[in-house]
């Protein structure tokens, strides 16, 4: 008879486990953290130009609450959102020709945080307004994005250009998507509800494409992804890439090349497996430790419009029932399903996680460089050298 007395002790149960942890150096990006300092050495996208028209836009970037606006002369401004007078948010401020005016007592700040008016003070604050400064960051606009530099001013690099976004030919345009551009979700999402790293490192996870996107749920992109790829990965000074090779049923062969650059950029080729180089560049920017923004810029034909993709026939992601999310999960469910912050102490990385190991090691190397007083990879000071060659794409042969 099977009684509990004569059964062997159970092993591997959840009882008595140590608390789970995550790699704080890679995950936390607030001011003063190792990753936060690394991220602050690069221009980071903080908003899309098309968002910044009349009213100021509220954003959270690397743990800091900011507002982005464009003054009446068209200059982009990025300021801490809390007014340095008595702290109300400049989100309720009014944009004027030469700056933004706080709604509470009317202090006005220009795009560099200088206080240029104090209407409640004698002579509009002449003599005292020069002594206050609203914390600000330098802002630049390119590719339809507003980038801010939030790091030490003396280490400010040139704003990187990306080869595949330069030279937009006649009949083409640059199209920006964000602030929650996530495969498997739709525009209803305000931001990515998990830590930046688990969202970004998915970019270099070629094997989940066969499982999650082509066999487990149903065919989310193209049937060809149902073939398990032969994968190689590699790295250079600036980042890493994988090559996923597939022999297709029709005799053609395809090398799918996806690239990342430290600390948080990426280029994913067409998920419809359209032949040719990748026509986009994206960034995953931490908002705080439990959420991120994701932006991308695409070079597309002039008449192209991004449709809200259907995740299952007839339904967008935001229209799916809970049961449908369970039966047909996509990238978003899998990544947010790792928890607000993936617990690295509980992972068991396998052979197919080679590129994940590689890019985590690469990030740690960049952190060390910053900590030892060097500049990290991909930081260029001359405008001419600040051009990165993008090599992503779906390359067919045979
Ligand atoms: S709180 Fe902004 S002007 Fe007083
Ligand atoms: Fe995916």
C-alpha cells in the first residue's frame, strides 16, 4: 500500500527557496545607478516630433519626470516637470514664443531652463530670476524624434546617425511609432509594462520566433518562421547580431539578420520576411524600473500607413478576451509574463540563449568602461564619425 511513510522524500519543491533576485546593474536605470549612468552617455529618444505640437508632453525617462515642448520659435525643450518655484507641474504650463510659462505664478522658462519672467515679483524678478534655473536637458530633433542628452555635459557626444535612416529617397518618408511600439500589442498601450531589459533582449532571441510566433499560438507573422532556424551570432565593438538561417520549402534560403547596439538600440528586419535590408531603427528607453518606452523609425513608401494589426483573425490585441490572450499569446504576453522585472536568479540559460548571454556581458563591459572613466561603445564626438552602419535584413539566396 502507498502510504506517505514508504514514499521517498519529494525533491525540487518550492519550499525553503531563497528570495529571488535580479541583476540590479543591468535593470535599474535611475540617476546614479550603473545602467542609468551608461544610458545617460547617449542621446535618448524622449518623444516623437509629432507628439510635441501645442501643449507640453509629459514623459518619464530613466526614472525622471520630464516635460517636452516646442517653443513658439520651433525649438524643442526638455525640462524637469516640477516647477522650481513651488513645484507644480509644467504639464499645465503654457507654451509661448520664447519658453513655457508655469500656470501657478507665471514663472517662464526658456528651453535651457533660464527663468525669463516672474510676473508676481517687482520688475518681473529682475536681479533674482537670474539665480534660479529649471533643471533642463539639451534636446535635438532628427528622424522625427526628439532626443535628449541627460548625462554629464562635458561628455556629451554627437547625435548618432543610422545609415538606413539617412537619405530618404523620393517617394519615401520616415514614419515614427511609439511610445509603446511592441510586437503583439496595439496602440491602446501607453507604455511597456515591464523592465526595459527583458523587452530589449527579446530582440536577440531568434528561437522564440519559431515557438511563440509560428507554432504555439498560431502563425502570427509568416509560416516560414515555423522552420526552426540554424543560428549564429556575433558581436563587434558597437553591439551584436544574429543570423537565423532557414532552408525554405520552395528551395530558397534566407538569412535573417537582426542587430542590437549598446545600450538600447535595435533593428529588426521585416517580420513579413520581405527581402532586403532592414528599414527601421528602434530604441527601448527605461521609464522607471518596471516600465519602458519603445520607439522606432521606419523608412517607408510615402503612402504607407501603419494599420493596427490583428493578433487573431478579426481582433486587435486590445479586443481579445483574457482566454484569447492565454490561448494566443504574443511577444507582449511573454515579456510582461516574465514579471515586472525578470528574476535572473531563477533563470536557467540554455544553449539557445547564447545571444542573451552575449549582450548582457556586452552591457556589463560598457558599464565598466563608464565606471573606469572611459567612454562606452558607440559614443562619438565628431559629427562625421557618428554614423552607424545598419546591417539587419532578410537576405535570400537560391
Ligand atoms: S509653482 Fe511654478 S510659478 Fe509658482
Ligand atoms: Fe517576438
